C-alpha cells in the first residue's frame, strides 16, 4: 500500500495501519478506507478454508500491492494547524484548496506546511471524529460576541503537555488551554458522538448516543485490529491438499469433474487419481459441515502438535517432530512439563475481520465493519516459520491454581477486569489464573530464545493453548521480513538445550531491575490488567504477544517477598533446588 509519499508492508495493513486506522505520512495523516474501495482484482487469494469458514467468508486474500490506488486513503483528521500563523481550520480554510499542503498566510502566498491537529475524538462503538476545538473554547460563552471566529492555537513553550496549548478566537472570548481534554468525562456538555465512520464514507454515519473520548492522534488505543489466525495442520497442510486448492474453482462443482479431468490432473502431478478424488470429497464434505469456532481451531492445532508429523519429501506445510514424550526429559526441568516438540516448518494465516477503539476486547457491540456491505472475502497474510512447542500437565496446573496464593492473585486481576467492564458497560471477562501463568512463562521463553536462537524478540510470537483440557504454548517465528525462518528456534527443542534455556530464563527473570517495586506491584499495565510485570522483565514487543501485553504476573512463577509467599510460585521449588 502506498500514498503519494509513504509506503507500508502488506502485513502492516493487518497489524498497524489497517482499515479505519491512521497512517502517518511526513506532515500529513491519512485513514485507510474500507474494502469497498480496494482493488480486489489485484488481491491474490490465500487458501485456508478452516479460517475462512470460521470468519464466515468464502475466501481470504492478501492486500493488493504494487499499483496506484490499490488501497486508497482519505485525509484524517481534516482539522489542520499552521505552525507559522498558528491558525486552526480545514485545508480549504487555511490553504484555499481541499487538498492544500501549505497555509496561505503570507498575503495569499504559500507559507508553512500544514500539520494535522494532534487531538481527535472516538467512542467505544468505533466512531471517530474531529476534536471540537470551537465548542471547547466557547462552551461557557453561548453565542459569544462578534460574528467572525478565526481560531488559533498557541504554545506557551514551557512543556509539551496539553496544558501548554492554548486556544484563542478572534471573537474575543477568554483563551482556554487544552488541559483536562484527555479526561474520560471531558466531552460531557461539549460534544456528542456524531456516529461518523470516515473509512466507509461520510454518508455512512449511524446514530450514537455515547460521549466520545479525546485521544492523541497517534495513541495506541485509537485502533485495535480484530485478527484471527490459524496454523495450517494436516490434512490441510499436505501437498495433495495444496494441489487441489490450485484447481478448486473447477473441482468444487461435481458436474465439472470428469474422469478425463482427473486423469489429466494426475498426469501433471505426482498424485494418483484416487488421492485427488479423496481430497476433493473431503473438502466438499467439510464445506457442508458447521464452521469451527476459534476455540475449536486451537483444539485441532493442539492435537496436531501433540501427535506430531515427521519430515518427508512431500512439501508439507507442517512438520512437527517429537523430542520428548510423557515427561521423559533427559535433563533436569520442572516436573510440570510433559511434552516437547520441534516444529521445523509451519504456515500461519492471519486475517483481519474488524477493529475496535479504546479497548482491545472485541464484542458484537464494539467491533467495526470493514465494508459497507458484507464481502465474500477478508484481507489476510500468510507467513512461513518454525518454532518450539511445549505441553504441560493440566491436572498439576489445576491443583496449583487452587492454592491461596494463586487465588489471591486471581482476585486482584478479576477486580481489575470488573472495573474495566463497568467503565465500558459490558460483561467482565473471567480471569483464568492458569492462562496468566502460562502467558507469563511464554514471555520468559521469548526473552530467553531471543538470546539463544539469534532472533530479535519482535520476530518471535506466542500461541497459547489453554482451556479446561489442554495446556501448552508454541513459540515460533512467523515473519515476512528478513528475520524469517532460519531454524534457530526449532533447534532449541533439543532436550538438553531446552533444559538450559529454561533454567537460565527462569533464573534471570526471577529478579527484575525494578524490584522490589515490580514484584510488589498490585496493578500495572493497560487498565491495571497486569500485576508484577514491567519493561525490565516480562513485557514483550507488541508483535510477539497475542494478548496485547495484558494478563501478566511474574509473581505467579516465582512468588513474592511477603511472608508465606516466597515459595508459592509455579517454579519456586524448581529454582530452590538450583
């Protein structure tokens, strides 16, 4: 995707600058528009039928790239400011043209380059709008004297805070700073949400009664992508399945499948006619069944990882070799570990199906549409990688989760989840303390593998498999850039190397340079959804964590300094014997 003077990778359209998100470009700011305006003909198909059916579409496609207007954008926010004369207004008002880049403040001649206003407003239903600077200044002055309103924003030059930015108007009302604009209730009595959805078009607004929140234009909570991903597993990852996918447009129709067609396909491949027929029938039967939920997709992946899949010459997208089975580790590792797998090849497909604002939790009420009408496709990317899979004893984890220490930590996180849900008027999510512990340990492994395997931590990702029946985690590389798949992570599945990595990772992160402040923290992170976690210990790069760096607590692994809690962590006994 590109604008006149900016470019982005395809993967960024799912993770950083997707539909409805803001795309910075030098002194301008743009918003990626909906699928209705994308050049679909230049979007290559990505085959992953399991994920497509779960998301309710016929196909997934990679974002188009390489051509003009493949992924169009619109200017947002419209409100601009001239750094020279400090006037505020639209491009038409300041530059004399709807697409002006410079202010005409020098006797009608082009002056300084216009910059987008730094504040915008948004609500939890995903609507986004300009900051109401006129209403903010004139709120307590009714009609205000004078008929001409030329607005300016001046900086006092003392700090970079909002308190230092002052709004003035030519009508003579007293100047007012932007101090307090970022408060949750700042827009009460000032502005109501207009239900604008600029990514779909200005004519596609909808009724909304919420009070919007004021946000910094570049704030991380302006746009949260709703992305679902899956790992290609057998039989979907097998070579015969990939061959049938190439000709599925024809093979999908039973009337079009003749013996001559099947024999022709068999001749140009290394598969027999019977193998092709079997795969076609399997694919048709699956398309008539019920779509899998995201939880069911994870269960299928967990079973495939546990069963393993030996390497062969058939170009499978899934190779998972068993290195440890039923806890038979040759070296000293925590007893709670049961199985270890070396995943030398995997294919991940990620698809975006919406986005949210203000909160990363996706619900039917706050998920925003990607198009005006439902489309038969969604944007997706595919990446090839490798990794390491670890399974843990679910019964032992359940037993540990009932201890007073684990329950005490769970209640603190649940209280934070309840407060967050109350603030956004929705049902609170239930905190699974086992998942929090495994999530934190996954970050420990990411940190250690980035040292041992030679990859930057940002190119490693986690995938958690946690429910009432399973407990496991996959740390893998799945990147489309130069830090792709070099085998460094999979090599760490050697039992001896893995044992050393676990020992070093747990020992090193049992202490944090921010201790005792970090380990004694009772609330940290976004919406207080972390306990003992900071950037000096278990917080990971945003691209690595599938839970947006929330639900982390290092104390669950190592205990705390409080009496009776020194050895209450999941790995406290293991470290005590080192």
